[in-house]
C-alpha cells in the first residue's frame, strides 16, 4: 500500500467535544426528520446525509454508540428541556432503555399531511414488544410520494448478563473501527409496496439477516450474516470478529462480501481481513485498525486510528484514515470525509458511491476549560483524494457562562472543498458566523442566535433563529421553532422561513400525543407557502 501521510495538528487552546454529522463538524440541531429535510433544502447537509439522518431517526434499531457518530451531538439534546415522558427527542429514539422486568407493547403512529388543495400525507406505524430479554420491532412507512413499504422488522434476544446476544432481522453493528463491518447506508433500491419482497428485504441501510455475540472463556465472538437484494442486484455479507477480553491480543476481523448481478448471473467477491487493537492508558485511549482487501478487480488496504485524551481541563479527540486506491466500502462504516465518487465494479456492471477509495485524512477536536466561566471549542478536518480533491473544515467557538442557567457563545465555521480535474474543476466554500444565547432554567429551554453566512454561488445571508421549550404539568411540553434563515443582504428580502409550534401531552399514563403545525416559505419555489400538520401517538400497554 502506498501510504500518503498527512500530519495534521493545529495547536488549539480549546475545543468542545461534539459529534459531527458524517465527519461534518458543524453543530446542527434537528428535532425531527422535517427539520432534516429543511436543512437539505437549504444545502446545510448533503442529500446522502439527509438519507442517513432520516433513516437513523425514523428507525429505532438496537441503539449502538457508533450510530451516534453519524449525527451532530446537538441532535441528542439532553438539555433542551427537563427529561420527562413528554420530552420525545432523538435521545429517546436512540437511547430507549430495555424493560427487563415485565412484558410491554408499544405502538407508535406518526401522521403528517400537507394542508393544501392537493394534500399529500405520510405515515409511519411501529409495534414494539418487549418481555424480559426479548424484543420485537416492526415498522411500516409511507412517504409523501406515495411509496409505502416495510423499513424495519427484527427479533432480538439479550441475556441478563449481556454475555449472549442474538438478533434476527434488521440491525446495525460495527466491528472495531468499522473498516470491514459498520453502518454503510443504502446501496440498493428496495420495494415500493407492502408485499413479501418488502417484508423479506426492508428498506434499511444496515444489515438484514442474523447477528450473534457470545462471551466465553475470556474471549468474545461476534458474527454477522446479511443478505439484501432488489430486482437487479444482491449483496451478501458474512463476517466474524474474535476478541480477547483480557485485551492482551488484537481482535481478528474477517469479512466476505459478495455482490451479484442477478440478470447476468455474475458475481463479485471481496474479502477483507483486519486486526483491531484498543490501547488504554491513564488519561485516554488509542484504537487502531489495519485492513487488507482482496478481490479480482484490485487488492487494497486501509489504516484507521482513533483516539482520545482527557486531563483536568483539556479533552482531546482525534482520528486518522488512509484508504488504498481501490478500497471498496461495501459493508463498512469507518471514519471519512464527505469527498465521494462512484466506483464501477466491472464484471457486475454496477457502480457504488464511495467516500473512502484513495482518501487520506484526519481530524482533531479539543475541549479546554479556560476558567470556571470560559471555554473555547476548536476543531479541524482535512482530507484529500487522488491528490486533486481536497476538503477542509475549521470550527471555533468561544463560550461564556453567564449564570447557572445561561450562557452566550460566538462561533465561526469555514468549509472549503476543491476538485481539480480535467473534466471537473469545481470549488465550494462556506463561511458562517453565529452569536448564540442559551437560557435553560427549570422546565424551560430557550436558544436564540443571529447568523451571517456566505456560500459559493449564493448571496450573503443574515439569519435569525429562536427556539423555546416550556414544560408544565397541565399543558405538557410546548415547543416553538422560528427560523428566518435567509434574509438576503443585497435585496433586504426574506428568501426562506421555516417554523413550527408543537404540543406534547400525556393523556394517560400509557398514552402520549403530540400535535405539530409547521409553515415553510421559500421565495424561489413555485408553491411559496406550504403548511403541514403532524400527529404522533405513543401507546404503551
């Protein structure tokens, strides 16, 4: 493997610990999939990020800590309001506790409709059954487009001592740092109808098959068998990971991936093997993974490093990745940047989107508490591909604590992406500055900011944002969201507005209901004003 090594170290006094969306180091807040769609419409996130974030929010699949790396930390806003049964945000989507003492059935129904003459609707219905160590979950979803299908169904068993786990159906798991097995997101298309095909192969970007984990005699063994297909192609994955619980030996990971063109009956086999090791020391840890890849098209390799260090005032996290020229990401979910391109697999006539082949990069994030009331956040990411495509992101935030329940901060974000090829010479830049105030006393959360942003091929915009949450025993949780995100500095006109008002209440101990009314205004759209009504019901028996 020809290693292109980039040493990236910026001497920062302070950076906050936050999790980035697919290695995007902006801090973005998405209370629901509607706000994710708004961010995609504004170009704040890519379409690929939109698909991944929507799937992670909509499908509650066996919460795994590595999935939280796919989304901004602010998506899991534990401090938005006091944690009550009414506070149904992403932390509940991902971090629901298992009921080990009694059987329970949870029914969730979400319905949304546009309020216009040609009203379109969307719904999602899920049923979750839990009894002691067993859990079953099934989700059916219909989009505004009319597409209706299964997105999740699985049965899980976790022993009381958590030494044995078996999952049949859909699941998301990561072995080591994810170079061989991780969350890849979707490669294939899936059935548009509620039929046998949709039930057998739900529209989910994780795995579909069987997962097993056993801890015994000082070793842990994990295995994945997964099979996805549509009318044209299929993907089969079989992998295992053997770990030494005493941490003396590195973990061995082996994976076989088979892609098939069903119409041509051609197969492409990709074999990966890797070693994963986690080194712990007094103030931190370093994880490394080395992967070797073998296939008929081209052999390749990857080197991954992930670490963190913590002292009394400083918290530092960092990562480095180097993927070989022909590295194929079929079922992995390791760290990378947003640089991507389609890679063609010749003998099956299929192209897959790859963010990893021939890419080298790194990121560093720090958190330094300068004093009792001051802290500074700085983070950076740099990656390059083929020596002609680069991406750089820099983020800095200075925070001042005003009181026990109030703080003010100012942050600056810079993102630069360049692609210099004979057939494609493009450059994208984004600069954004914000002044934000957060006020969070008992049962109240207020967050407001003024923002200035400039993107390539876009006017310079000023934006105003405000979010208020108030919880009371009589009225439940009231949530107000107002975003005047695009005020054109040249024309002094409002180009984009999105807002909603939402109320979540407990009707009974076992039944909670939320109502949401939202409005979107977009000057450049054919339908400038769009209203939407949403109703969510959670019933636990």
